[in-house]
C-alpha cells in the first residue's frame, strides 16, 4: 500500500536558515533512499541532503535560493507503508546515537552526528590540531561517502585536547572525533599558546573554500587542491569551470597539462535525459574489486604504448600428453592445467629475452631487470577479475604449479588471499580458453611490460608436409610495452613459445 509522506531536512549538523544552491530532483521522478535531493550551502560548508525514503516525488516545495533549516519540508514522496515502518525503526536508533556523552566534568566528546546516509563513511580531511582552540560552528573534519561530502562543524567552543580519529579511517554515526576542553576552562592552557594559535586557526578556518560535494569530487579526480582555486560564483563558491580554468592557467608542464585537460574533456557529461524515461531500469553498485581495478586499467592503457601481436601455437602433442597422464603407482589419472605448461614456456622465453621480465623506472630513464620469475594469472571471480601471482615458477614442476593454480583460484574467489600476492609480478596470463573466443587485446598489468592472452584451443586443418592434418591450435595474443620491447623481439618471443609448447614440449620445458 502506497503512502505520501513529507521529505524534510534531516539533522545534518544543526544547519539553520541555510541557502539551497541546487535542487537535484523533479516531480514524478523515482528516487532511492540516500539519493541526493537538494544541496545546501552556508558561509562555512556545503552538504548534499539525502532522501530518507525510496519512492516517487509527488511535489517539490522549495527552489534554488530558498533558505531552510532542520525539519523544514522539502516536498512530498509516495512510498510503501512497509518502508515507512522500517524508516521509523531506523530513526529510533539514530535518536539513541545522538545523545552526547562527557568523559569528565571538564571535557566533552565531539561526535559524528547523523548524516542521513547509510553508506560507508571515510574521513578525507581533519582540520583539528591538538592544544589549539576550536570555535563553535568551525569545521572539524570532512567526511565522504561514495556520492557526497559532509563538512562537520563543532557544536562547542574550546581547546582540542585529544584527536581520536585519523585521516582515511572508516567511521560511523556516533563515533568520537576528539576530546574538547570546555571554553570556560581555557585559562588552564598557557595564554601564549592560545594567542599564537588563535590567529593561525582563524585563518585556516576562513580559508575553507565553498564548493558542492560534486565539485569537490571533480577536483579530487583531477588531482586539484580545491583550496588553491578561486571561486567565481556568489560568496566565492567554486564551480566546475573554475577548476578547469585553474588547471589550464597554472600547469606549466605541457605533457601533464595535456593529460589533465584530456581528463576534463573526456569526463562523462550528464545526459540530457534520464534512462527511466524510456522504461524500467535497475541501478546497482559496481563491485568493489572492479571499482579498485578500473583506475589502474585506465592508467595502464593511457600511459603504456600497447602493441598486440597475434599468433597460433600447435599444442596437439602437449594436449595428448596432458590428457593421458597416469600415476604409475595408483593408476589414477593426473590432471595438470594447460596454464602450468604455458607458465614454464613463458619462463624459458623470459630467460632468453630478459626485456619481457623487466619494468620501467618511474623516471623513464632506467630499466629494472628482475632475477625472479613470478607469473600472474587472471582469475575470474564473482567479485571481479583478480590477478594473484605464482612465485618462483622456474623452481617448480608442472604438478606443483597446477596445484598452486587451483589453490590461489579458490582463495581469490573466497576473498581469502593476501593482498601482497597481487604485486611483484614478472608477466601475466589472461586465459579465456575455458569460456571461448580466440584473439583479444589484453591490457598490460603495470608495472609489468607484457601480458599474454590465451584463447580456446580448437582443432583445425593445418597444411604440413604437403597435406592437411587435424591439429589442436591454441590462439595467443601478446601485448607488450613498445617503449622497452620492439616488434622483432616480440616476434622472436612468440616463436620461442611455439617451440616450447610444440612437438618437443617435454624436452623444452624440462619438467
């Protein structure tokens, strides 16, 4: 059963008579709980107000330029009665958290207030300093979730005695931020400290630039310190154009300037329509693993001059041998994955062509040649693609390698693998053979300089010694960093792989 309820300004830090600078919703629009509905801005901070409910917007009672306070009506939304019951339960919990607690008669714990969001909160900046004064309504810290930024003001004046939280720490509503010595007791602090630091603290407080959460996120993505940008909007509020102007006017290095400007120009612009205007949609969060790997892949693709070479390897004899392996003692079949053979072949190739087992120094002036052979293997998991490393491949036989591959695959899918196992590789294998397909262009796993893609082995008619014969052909796609490896060397490397996995594979792999 549907019910129309009020959308009101929640407790977001005791904001009073604060101006609306953005209205993020429209009538008849479907929104989800915690979606932004308006953006508020005071002289000291800005915050995106989230919706308390999921549902359809029935009407909007406010507009840009209006001034509102906690509890004021923003509009009306149509929701189900079940959700309303759930929301009331949630509010009861919030009320319990809001209760202030004191550690003594002299000090007060500054806590994170309810922010109207259930998303993971991370501390991005802390503006407090130990033994320095803090004024009422002065910004104590900046907290962010995936979509918004919240500037948390102090509800009291006093002296910062102890800072409990750290930058980058995950927090929740009710967590203690700092221990504040009440203003009435500031005489217990040396006057010299108070006098010297009050001026500095006041300057830092006033220098916090006014910008919406979206603009702050835009600046962070481009690596811009928003404190250095001059705002062109009313009251010095920073706009997207101000950040673009700052970048174009201050970057002297031509390469860096072009790179950043490219980021600006290619940044996705807001569509002139909403997808749900054309039918039903479903919005889901990108899995964490993909969110983490995405920027790494973009960086590798943009910074490394990729060249991909395609070829096929005759693995008929190797496959026949692999599929007919039997334990001489137990007479049981032995299963060894083809990847184990490929890993040994890659090691042979890297020994002959050491450029494939190297990395380029960040300065671009030196090549780091590795004496170890750690092969990365791309593992398809429900959480996204993961690339753990098999260490010291040159020192292990095929059976051990095959067992280790099964082990790391299982640990990766269960998210039980140590994160250090994802670093320090020589080269990476990306195999799609178990799924299908032939050739593709794998992206190099920076700071490595090469990656090999393996397609599905298929039986083909191959012309040998004057006649066509059926052979098992494995497609490969070798991507390499053209700054270190040239085409001729890559071609020789592929030929070496053909020899290692071909007719004389047993001898060549020395297993």
